[in-house]
C-alpha cells in the first residue's frame, strides 16, 4: 500500500479532494500545482508555471490546465474539472477517478466503462518542461483521446479575462503547435510523442472560479483561452507522452525522457522520504548560483529563511555538498552587502538586522555536523568578518550597546521575522532590545570564544569571553522577569510582557545566557501556553490581542499573522530545547510531537508542511502550501532524535 494513495471514495468527494493540493517543481523555479483532482482552486495553480526574468520577478501561469476526453463509439467522457460561477462544477471528470497514488510521481487511474486510463505527471529537471504520460491500461474497442489546453499567460498575482489583444495565431511544430498570447511572453510548445490532429477551435471559457482566492479576499474569477484540441487514437497497452514547455523538443525522445524522469524520482513511501522530497523542491539553480526558495507558491529566496532552513534541508540529509553550494552564493551576497557593493545574487532582505546572526548560527551547525576544524577552514574567515562587522558598529541598523546587548529600531519598519504590516506600520513594533537577537548574539560570542580556543588564540578567546559575560549579565537583567519567562522585547517605553515563542531560542541554542532553572522555567511557559501539535503559537491565548485564526481579508489576515497562529519551525527549536534540557527522558514526548507533522503528509499539500496553522483546534493549515523553514526544522528534529536514540 502506497504511503500517499487515495481511493475512489475520497477522490469523488470534492469536500475532501479539493482540500488536498499537489506541488511538483524543477530546479529552475518552475512548478506545477493544483488539487489532486486537477481542479484549480487558486490563481497560483497551473500545469506550467514559470519565472520569466525578462518580464518581471513573478512566476507566470502559461498552461493553466489540460482537459482530457475519452471518446468511444462516438460517446465523449471528459475527465477535466473546473469550478464555475454559482457553485457549478464541470465537466465532473473526478467521478471517473478510481485511484490516486503519489508514491513516486502523481498517478491518477481513471475508469470509463471498459476503458482504464492511467495518467502520470513529472517535471523535467532543470528544464521548464512538464511531461504527462497517458497509458491505456485496458479497452475493448477503438479509443480516441482528445486534449484541450486551457491557456492563461499571466502573472500568478493577476487574473485574465476575455480580450481582443490575445493572439489566436499558432504554428504547427513536430506533433503539436506553438503559440503565444501576448508580446513579451515566450512561445508555449504543446507537443505529443505521436502524431495527432490539431483542430483549431478558439474559444474563451468564462467565469472560472478560484474559491481559495475568494476566501482570502482577492479577485477570484477569470476567463481562460482554449485554442482548440488535439486528437489521437490510442491502443491498449500504449502510452502517449504530452509535453508543455517554452522550447521545442524532439518528440521521438519524449517516451524515453518520461521514463527516465519518472524512474529517477525517489519514492515518497514514508514520513522521512516525503520530507526529503519536499526539501529538494526548495532548491533553485540560476547559472552557477544555488539558492533555497523560502516557500511555494509565492516566496522567493530570502536571506533569513535561507540561513534558518539550510542546515535542516542539507546537513540533516547528509547532503553537505549542497550546503556548500548555497553558502558559496550566500557568502558572496553577504560580503557584497557588508562592503557596500551592488548585489549580484538574488537573495532578498539580506540587509535585515538578524541575518548576520542567523548566518553565524548556520556556520555553527556546519561545524557541529562536519567538525569544527573543517568548518573553520571553510567559513572561519566569513565568521570573523561578520562578527567584526557587528562589533565595529558598521551595521546600519543593528547597534551594539555598552551593556553588551544588541539594539535595533523597529518602531516604523519591520526588523524581525514577525514582519506583518498594517497601513504601512508593523503590526508588532518589536523595537529596542529583541530577545532572539540577543540570544543569538550571546551564542555567537561564545562560539567565537570556542573557535579562538581551538586555534590557540588566547587573547582573542579572552576578548570574546569578556564580551559574552557582559552580554549574559545584561541579558538576564533585561529579559528574565519575575514570572519566570522572557520579555519579547524591551524598549525605552516598555517591557513587552506578551508570552511569545521567541524566548525559546535562549534555551535551544548551543550556548545560553540562562541558568538551568531559568531555562526550565522558560520551557515550561512555552509548553503550557504556546505548544500545539503543529509547533509553537506566535502568541499565548492568555496575552492581549490573541487572534488564532488566519482568515478573512488581507488586512484581517495581516493583523492575525503573528498574533496566535502556529509556526512548525519554532517547534523545531522547542524540541531541541527539550532534548538539551531533559535528554533521553523526553524522547518519547518529542516522538509523539512528530505525529502532528506526519499527519500533514496526507493533508493540505501532500508530502510537505504549510507555512502556518491556526492557533486553536483543528489547527488548519494556512498561508503558503510548502514552507522551507518548517520542513527544515522537522528534518533537523528527526536528526536530533536519531542522535539521542543512538546514544542509548
């Protein structure tokens, strides 16, 4: 039995099947995404969604969907599914689905009378090419397949409508056509592995609805252009491969290409393998540069996300080579930014004040995994330059105060991962001394003292230790309160008493400024008020402003974004804190917590973990359907569990 397999009962129940999404990517930033019944419910959904750098920084939906019709004895059975105005679904092709299996590649089995048709979907590595293989498993009479492409040619942030500008022109190519609706777009090549007839029958399919966009307070209706349809005969046991791409291919190679791509996919046959597959989907290559995308379907590469996610997505899988490739690109970006040079890397938000602190933590993780000697040989110079950049006061928005703590101005702009804004202002104006910044800073100072000791640089060691001691004393005085938890931030105007998860870093990091008893007290607060089966809440239900449900208009969601919603990546640091404090006595507890994440493999977006979850039961998934930091921290937790189990 496949780990991700669904039978007819679930697939024909739209309430169940439409809530499950499927994401396939390549390493060039393109993706295919829809529900498991191929009914698009978001404007971000599509069969071929690609970046077009010459146009803008967005992804663009070229091929929205492909309807397939089985024709026997003159009777037509359309296997497609779209939602139209008035809650109408047509043509209800989901009722022919007998089984869906996402073990290796997404595979759908249809049955229409005596016809059994199998569909397998795969992306070509490093090429913006979608491949769909159709195999006629069984049939007792002559069978035709008719393919109808629905074209959008628009940004994922927009919707398209019937217009007179869209070009109806097309040209025949090898076993298919190429077409382009608007100037500036690349040609879209629609080709098959065997000869077929293309019937030019242009039309607009109007008022297709995307219910998730409606829920999120955005426009949700669009019209899609269909240039006509392809038709070909298929025999029992025969396979036909469809290709959608921005370059022409030799159709004689499509069968072999599909076989190679399908056979090369690792099976998603358990929890861990699903996470590995998800981890690989965040990888992005542009020339010689390597990146980690923050999430799908709308996030790009962001600096903070890269450094938080990189250890779990690579070191946790023993894939240190890819760690090095990403760090090579990231280091170039960091150095360019620190030296005031134009960026040659596509990493967003590299100037955020905690990015250098997370980069230091990332290097520390590499040293733990690969040995501190090797780590210092590869990243020692970068580590020292980062720390000097901060201590010498060269950071434009991160200031080292005389008390040894870091200070940042966050009144009028977001400066932390809690980055929601409302009317141009931070929803949570975290400003002054921020708890996780200074936990990371203390950890970095102690790490620098450790590296100096290993290199027999006694004077440097003493200097870093003196800085760390000053930071430690000020940290406890500044953040640890009479109730036994940590203030989230302290400014000249206030001590923020909200119980938030950012204090967990002072317990989870390798070096903590807290005593054992203080760490236990902080962990207990996180357990009692923040812990859920999906990670830590961003705000305690007992704190003012708690808004656990991430729904409504964009404005309403912005106000709720960090006011009680749950983040799995914070749960990863919570688990690490548990294991560090209580060792093997908490193994079974952490293993039980992993069940909450394993449940996600078969819900929402299959085989991955969403960006955030509601703060109260049933903890519904929200936001981006696949999020790098969340996948990374669950993988890192599994790696920690393995380490502690091995110590038995």
